[in-house]
C-alpha cells in the first residue's frame, strides 16, 4: 500500500492509512501513554526542568519506545518527530540526513550526555552507526542552542541521555525479523548506596534491502557489534562517573550503481564530576573524546574524525527564584582524510586540527508562573576569530490551564575540516561561520478530559551559508525557514493518543525556491492501549512531496513523492521477569522514494520489517 498526496490532501491521506490498521494495534514511537507535561528534561538549560516549563518546543522519545524494538535504528526513531525530515539512502546502515525544521543536516547538533557526536569532516552525525542500546531517552530541542552548546546548533539539538542504574539487575534480549535480521543485547546493572556500575553488549546483523529502485539493484547488508560500560557515584554533595561506549561494523552502500562497502567504528569516552562547594553553588566538570572512523573496502579512502573537549561550569542558586550558570568549553577537532581521485585530478589528503574555546553565561528566573532564560556566548576559534551569540526566552502562565512562551536568539555553524582543508573538493581556509537569527512564539492549553494542545510558529534566517561558487567554497548563500507546529495529546486510563502536524517553508533567499528534500508538511499520529501487562499500539508517519536536484543539463527539479507509513507494536509481560513483543514497521510494505539518485533512479526505504522478540530480566 502506498499513498502519495499533495499538501491539500494531507488529512485524507492519514485517514486512509489508519483504515488499513486495526484500531487496537497502535504504536507510539514519539511518546508513550505515561508521558505527561511534567516529564523531566535537561537539554534546554543544562538543568532538570519540567517539560511544561521550557520556553521552547522540546519532544521526548521515552524509555518504553526505545525498548519496543531493539533493532530500530536511530534514524527510524527520529523520523517519528513531525518537525524532522529524515532522508535515508535505503535501509539499515545507509547514510541519513536530518533536516530539523528544514535546516541543513549539519545544522542539528547530536549529543550523548553532553558529548558532541557530529563529524568534524562532514559536519553531520553518522546517525546509522550510532547504537541506542544503553539510551534511556532522546530529547529533541527545537530552535537555536549555540549559547549553551556552541557551534552547529542552528536548527536544534538532539541529545541521547544514557541510562544510570537505579537497582541491581541483569537482562538478555533477543529479536529476530525479516531479511535475516536479528539483534541480541545483554546487560547488567549494580546500584548500592549511591554507587553504580553498568555494562552492555549488543550485536545486530541483517541481509538488508535494496538501496535503489534500479532494475539490477542488490540488497545492502549491514552488521554491527558494540559494548558500553559505566561506573560512578551519586551523592548529595558530589558525583563522578566514567562512561565508555563503542560500536563498530560493516555496511554495504550504493556508489554510482555499484554496491561497495565500508567499515566503521565510533567511540565515546566521557568523564564527569560535580562538587557542591556551598549549599547554593555547584561546580561541574567534563573531559570527553569522540572518535568517528570510516575505512573504505573497495578503495584506499578513509575518514578519521576526533573531537576532544574539556568543560568547566558553575551553577549558583543566587535566590530561591534565580540561578546563574557560568562556564567555559575547550574543544579540539581533528580531521584526517584521504580520498583518491579516480578521474585523474588531485587527491584529497590532509591531517589538520582546529582549537576553539567558548565562554558562556546564562540567567534563569522562576516565580509565580513566570519563567525566563537569558544567555550569551563568546566563541574564540583559531581560524575565524571571535564570534558572539545570544538568546532570550520567556514562558508565562497567563491562566491556570494556559501558558504562552516566546524566544529569540542567534546561533552559528563553524566550517568543518573538509570545508577548510579539502582543497580539491573546494576547501577554503578563509571561510567564516554560518550565522542564524530566529524567533518563535507558542501557546500550550489544557482542556477537560485530559486533553493537551500545543501551537507554535517560528522564523529562522541563516546567512553566510557555505556554498560552491565555481569550484570553491565561499560564504555566499542565504536561506529562510518559516513554519509552525500544532499538537494534541490525550490519555484516559489505558487509552492514549498523540498527533503533531508540522509545516515548514525552507526557501533559498536568492532563487526564492524551496530547498531540496524539505517536504512542507508532515504529520505523525499515534494511538494505543497499555495497562502495563499488555500493550498494543500503532503509529503513522506522513510526508508531503518535496523537490530534489535536476539531471544535468536540465534545470527542472525532480520530485520526491509524498508518502504515508503505518507501524504496529504489541507486547505481553506475563511476569516481571519475562516480556514478549512483536513489531511490524511499515505494515503496508510501502517502498517509498526517499531521495533522488540521478538518471531516473531513486533511493528507496527498506519496506516492511516484521520482527518478534523476548526479554528475560532478573
């Protein structure tokens, strides 16, 4: 079943898609029935906040959603957020680009417990190669966040929050599905008197699915294995932890009609500490390293990216209603790249590093239904010098059941090492950062029968976009992103429903045309029933059509058709130690086109993926 629609037919398409799924089978991949407006988040202010108090839009992918299907990849999880357009060049292990509120894929910062996971060479994160086995929840903060996190947070921040053991236990999970796909996970936790330790191991293998709709296409296989370990202590006056995670594997992919392969490995080391030196003053410190390596198996090409950070900040609770956060982050990024030119030109080869130090300050106020957040950051980069950004936000409870918010701010993206040093690819050592300025307003309304409504509109203008002029990269382009989101959430006993509609117009300021691969309309809908022992759910993801690049010498853009997919989940937990579950992703087996590949060929998604599994817990 495939549904292709124009923007004016969006609602009808959703109704049709839901008609093919039994109302009893509902999967909520973007929220769960226990989610309320009091969910605690940390990304918006680097402090624990109720989600209802954040003066911005933030979405949560919670633990039950992450546990529904261990074989679900990070791109599959993120596409359930209506504000994200996830463009993946096929199924498991294929390259994926995240367009949050229409901004570029290198305008979204991916973090794991504060550690940057974006590549220093491409600027974007390698989403298909990041495992979520030890992740508790995913927070999607929408809008600029460079004050607290520095470069690359123009469209927003996606943060993976890892699990911290709360009790001593052990478990083993196995899931098997179509296309000879399986994943096994083992883990153990220890928690006693504030001390904790954790270990996880996982392996996933799949024969994969065809990458394109070409007649002679082949399946692209993928496998990965990895582990993580964490040890720490959490006390009232101090805390410390050491966290290590690693994931490595193999991925086939399409290269101009030929199936080739690459080996990947990523590694995170994160050392954190906290000391409460006074009743109202805490000092936080972090040392971290992220390595992201790719080696091609059909050529001598390789890409090695390393990010090292040292961070220190203090939080002072100056009054019961006010706190001030002041800190500094040192960052050293390294790029080591080699790419052989097969057409007789100059090879790409460089090994360079760039140092940056950022200073930031933030003030928060909370009293009598009024929340404010104001901050500034000064970034000193050894390549482009000093850059300053600021942000201000407010939320006000105008009525007992009504709150409004507004925020305004600037952000930036620093040039990558490829932008600066890959000369035969157009690299330019004199590039400046891309800059953005945005503003947003929104309202949240509670109604009878436990109904919660949300509405927001925003505008984000980006200048100095790094683009090609001739065969060289320069700061030349501008783009404007205008849009909004409307959401509804409802829960009554075991029943729940959640839906979000998102609209964005991502426009090139010079040509006045839509940017490629940005559908203007998106809608997600989830509904289901869950009593803690049994649960059934279904989710729908819908996208309108989008434009893509033209085949030379034509100047007429191609079109990526809109689509609708439906996913199904069911589980049964007969006793606390055993949980049985089953999933059908894309129940209609819709081989929708994700992006244009050229010469009449499109990348396609992986189609239906049915699976079943069991978890034994002690």
